[in-house]
C-alpha cells in the first residue's frame, strides 16, 4: 500500500509524528479518526497522488506518533494542539499553504487548523462530524444512546483504559477490511490512554474553543466540503447536518457518501471524487 510514498518520523516541536507523503502538485493533508491511523487513507491517498502532494500523519497519541502528557486539563490532546502539529509538519515538508481533510476525530482537527491558521488553509473537508461544541449542545437521549462512548472515554472517575485494556481487540471490534497495522496500534496501552485523552479534551478544551469561536463570530472562509456517510448516524442525529456547517463556513457544499462510517475504506472512489471536486474550487 502507499506505493511511491515516503514513510518517516518528523519532529514537529516536542512531538514526533509518523507520516507518509507522496505525489506531486498542490499539497493536501489527510487526518484520520478514532481509533485509526494514517493507514485508513491507503486507497484515497494514492488515488489523489497523481495530481496532489498527499500527506498522511498519525495524529499525536495515535498509531506510532508520540504520546505526550495530557496535562491536568487534557489540553495536551486538544484539537488546537493537534492542529499546531499539522501546521508544523506541513511547514517542515515545505508547504506554507495546503488543503486539509479530516474524518471523525480528524475532522475536528481539520476544522481547528482552518480556524486557527486561516492563512495556511486553501480548502477544508470535514467528514462524518459536526463541530464538537455543536454536537454537545445538541446532545440528547438519542445522542447519549448512539454516541455514549464520548462520555465513557471522556470521564475520569472510572478510567475507560481498564475496561478497554482487558481485551482491546474485542472492544474495538475492527472489521475485516481494517489493515493489520491498525489492529496492532490499538493493542498498545499507551495508545489507548492517549485516545481516551483525546475524548477528555473534547469534553473540555475543545468544546470551550468551539463555544468561544462561535460567540466571537469566527467563521471558515476557504472553500469547504462536508461529506457524510449515509449508512451512519449523521442524518439520524441532526436531520440536515450540512445546515450546521453553514453556521460555521461561508462557502460549504455537502456530499452524501453511500457508505458506513469508514468511508475512506468502504467507498474510497466516491470520497476521492468528492475531494477532487473540492480541490478544484476557488
């Protein structure tokens, strides 16, 4: 997989990210979700690399990237911290401006890159996620039933690591199409702890950042795409999830993808086409 791509570890300032990059042309960085790694892009990245320089890191805490301390407020795993990693990585690779796409937890990082570093982002794609602040503001009994893991992983009274650590492979129940490298990543207790800290930051620093931006009227000005899996629960939870992104982005288009949650693996052709369409916009 990733034929022609370079695999390396890059120090982005106290945190080392495992990253694959390849192709040529305008740069685009692809950010994975939970509990995955950059390997989730194994079909999409090579398909884009004939036209674009494609960069696929493991986010901090995930895969074989560093697991820094979370801190008492878990801001060590905030999406703001992860966004800083992404910008530092791209600058290290020689890209001052780039497109960013993120799936699941990676969508929150992608959004934060666009909000905190607007001069660096040419295009934004958010896949299967609405802003954390918006999701929590709408959290009702249905949300709690479907996305209860947010609160299980995010609480600290009875750490989730002890439950997951008893049998992580059974806990995550990764489907057959998930590569062995991704299965191996979740067997590391340090990775499980870091992923929980990601969710703990989500309920704290990340929500605070979203709420502050919303109150200040900050918006995403670059061309944006929201793509959602039609066989996941975005529509069930939010009706028209694109309407939520229109509250945040001046120029956003929506594309439904005929897929379950892991669209990059289940329908890479449709996702690649949607990303190409975004990247052609000006």
